[in-house]
């Protein structure tokens, strides 16, 4: 046999045509991508440094300033999922030895703390039980005790279904000379958030939830105060790929006369993101917030009338985008989610991190947030409770 011939044959599986099912994406993400946004992503690939691409990126930036309600010049989208924006926020603002305070009331706080630890920060946490949240007094006590440079909070804790109040926290952080970092991956666009007015210094989200774009781009914005910290650090951030000075240049957010190649931007993902922001701009933020609120209230009332219990007790702290239902007594939650997938072609999910086994999670985000979809989920749940095994104990 010829020594130079390939020893690994082409795989049989690749001879079959790609098949992807249509599915109701009612888990905590990704959500369904409507045809208009899918088609935008099917436009031709052009260069990541072509003037038309820079114009699309400039449009995205304006759309994000609207979505975030911010005038921050340093507003862009990281090439990657929500986790890449989390690391971009933390890796750029935090230097080894800096103090970081993390609000932990679910898995996202746990992960933010993990990321900060990895770069040698001194991490402290302020903890609320799953389903709960922190008071401003809890937060102020921790800020004054630990004197961190950065405070992390998840606005929408998608693992527990909690919408964390934001008012007054920005002011508290600034009183203690601390930057306020907010994760809005599961919340923004579906519930009010005002980056500038609420004193948020770094805010990020993902493309695949309320925006209904495919996963793969992660919007982020930095205030002047945050930029001051980032650009006056003593050493370089640990990640070249997430280095804000490079990203700022690629996104035209700096004063340099020319843009320099950093990485190959996922141009088709930019098209989809731009289209998703155009859809949101057409509807208007307030209308989107109201639509999510109405659908969530209708959903929550329907669940309670079926005898199911909501995991988050206080109404005002329930995320309108991701609902957590107390795992029905006597059932195996995995059987419920697989039954609904099999029978109704519909994704809902179990818990994550501290909420595993405790909850079922249903996400109705962006275009998915409608009365008709609520009725569909309620019918699927009713059917599952009738047909899944129920233990007598
Ligand atoms: N934060 C929150 C609140 C989320 O819900 C998610 C996604 N479930 C993320 C961060 C991480 O986003 P991604 O999966 O896109 O990396």
C-alpha cells in the first residue's frame, strides 16, 4: 500500500444530507430565529474589513446603544457567545490581586466568580438562595466590607428565573469606587433596563435570546469609568482575543485613524444581529417589554390554575423571559421534558446548577413571547402531567 495515502476514510455519515428539524424553542435559549433574521444571515460572505461590513457594524453599534439605552462609545459585539462577553468584561477590567465582589443567586454568579478567580482576582461573594435576590442593604454591606473594584450581578438569573432589581445599585457601587457589571443575557429587550440611568458600567448580553438571532455574537458596552480602568491597567489582559483595545479598534470605537486586523469577524452572524436589532427598533423597546410582561402574566396565571407552583414567590422578581416552575411532585422532571419534546416537538428544560431537580424552565423570548405560544406550552404541560409516570408517594 502507498505510504502517502490517507488512512482515515471519508466518513459515511457526511454522505447523508444535513437535516435539521423545525422545533418550538421554548427553553431558556436559544429561542426561535424568524425567517427574516435567518435570511439576513444567508447573505453572501464579504470581507470582515470591507467598508460595507464596517457600515453594518456601525449600524449594530447604534442598535445596541438603543437596546442598552446608553450613549457609550465603547459599544460593540464580541465574536462568541454570552460566555465570551462575560470573560471580556472580567478579563479587561480586573487585574491580578484586584478585589471582585459577585452576587450569587444562581449559576451565573458562580461562573463569574470562577472566571475572576482564574485571573488571580480576590473574589468574595454575597449570596442569596436560589429563587431569591439581594437587597441593596446586603450589597452595600458587602461593598463596604470588601472594597472591590468590580461588582457582578445577573439581571436575569436564567437558572432560577429571578429578575434582580437594579435601582440604586449603580449609585452604591460608585459610592465605594467600584464598577458595576451586569449580565443581561436572559433579560434585555424583554424587561426594562437603562444602562446609563441605572449607573451600569459594563453590560453584556447574547444574540440568541430576546433578540432571536442565532447564537454566536455577544453585545457588550463599557462606560467611560470602565474604560478608564481598562486603559490604565499595569499589565495586558490575559486574553489576546478579548483584549478591549483590539476590539475597540475593530469596532471603530477608538481614536486610531485606521483599523487593524485582529480576528475574522463572523460577518454572517453580524448580518443576523443587525436584522434582529432592526426588528426590535421597529417594534420599539417599550412595546417589547409590555408584550413580554403580558405574556408572562398570562402564562403564570395559567400555570397556577393548573395547580403548578412558580419557583419565584415574589411577583415583581419573576423574569418575564424565563419562567421557573416548581418541579411537579411525584414526577421525574426528565420524563416530562422528554415527553414534551417527543410528543409536542417543543423544548422546555430542567434546572441548571443550583436549580437542578427543583424546577422546569420555560423561555418565551422575543418573537416567541405570545399568548398563542403560552397556550401551546400550557397544553403540552397538561398533556405531560396526564401521561407521564406519577409515583404515589
Ligand atoms: N448569562 C445568562 C443569564 C444566561 O442565561 C446565559 C445563557 N444561558 C449566559 C450568561 C451564557 O450565554 P452563552 O450560553 O451564550 O455563552
